[in-house]
C-alpha cells in the first residue's frame, strides 16, 4: 500500500477544501491502494474532517487522522513559520511506516503516483525536485539564503518529498535539527524548506521535474503533460491566473465542496479583476 502524508493547519476553516482537492486528484489518478495520513491540529473542524473522510470512501481508499500538538521548542519561532509547515518534520517520529510521500496541499496530482512510490532512493533519506524558480530569484534573496550556509547549486522544493522514514529515524533528529536551524536563522527566506535544504544538501535523490511542476514556472506549451502540479506562490483560489487553474477547480468538483466551486471560482476571478484595476489606475 502506498503511504502519503499531508499537514493541515486551518484557523479560518478554508484550507481543508484545498487538501480535499489534492486528495481527490491523487485518488482518482492512482491505481494502487493508498493510505493517506492527515496530520492536523485542533483547527480542523469535525465537519471538514467528515468531508475529507467522504472523499476517501468515494474512491475506496484509506484515510487516517493524527492530531498533533507541536512541542514547546517551536514557540520562539513566531508567526512567520506556520504550524502546518512543521508537521512534516514530525513524520519520522509520529508515522509508524518506513516510507511515505509527503505532499503540500496546494497540489493537483495529474499522474499515477505508483511510479513515484516505487522510486529507488539509492540510500538517500529523501527525494525531491529542484525548485524551478531558484535561478531567477533576486540577488538579495539569494544572498539571504546563502547566508544560512545553504549551497544553492541544488536547491530543492519541499512541496513533494519521498521520505525514507526508517533512515531518518536512524540517522537524523529531523524535527529538532530543523527547528534549531529556524531558531538560528529566524529571517530565513523559505523557513522550513531552507532548513530541509541545509540538512539534506548533496544527500537527496533528485526527482524528475514532472513529480513537482510549479505551475507559475512552467511554459504553457508544457501544460498538457502528465505531472504533479504545484500551485506554489500563485493560488488558484485567490486569483485566476491561467487556464491551468482549472485543474484545481476540476479536482475540487470531485469533493464534498463541489457545490461551492462556482462561488469560489467567481471570487477568485473578482479578486483578479480588482488587482488588474488597481494596476491600471496607478
């Protein structure tokens, strides 16, 4: 059985639907049995939990929930590091399996993840795809990242990770090492992603880009490819930026939030129009 994991921190009650769209797209595309492990805090409501469970039942897949209370060590980090982003750091400690695929929730799965699951990690603790935006980051951003000691030649995006949890349990103290990095570098640009890059630089298995294609960094001529699509940066539920956004809306249509799709899409389009008007009137 394929094990996947996601993290949900949802103080406004609006994030669970994005997790639902991601799970629906994953279940719809994957032919093998999947167990999705949902790590969450008290912000996940009973109603949203029931909706997520309904998605798994519809696709005849398995869903398990894990309430998480973060240790005291994270309190000094402040609001710049969200709780949900830190849940993946606890996977080696809390998830009783040897291997897992971690997904951010701003993702739509457009291929069967069985191939990703069967990937040989070649003795590495994690596998990840390079961040396609990194080469074009402004110089001041690159300087801040390099100031943390990160070698930026192979900077990866942490939205999709294949994690050898057995290896991580034996050789690392992932949560404590990452939190120590964040405490030492409170102004790190990408927070926990920077921490993971510092820990695993030169020690990760490189993924093919199709396993983590950032929509805003992919030319439109490549949008018809089968891939795992990552809406990093520009979120389709906030603004309508391209036809590729319809992947998200179609995935949401397969969830218990289907009756809200048109209203939510209209809201994203209205936000886009407001932004365009503001730019034109400057």
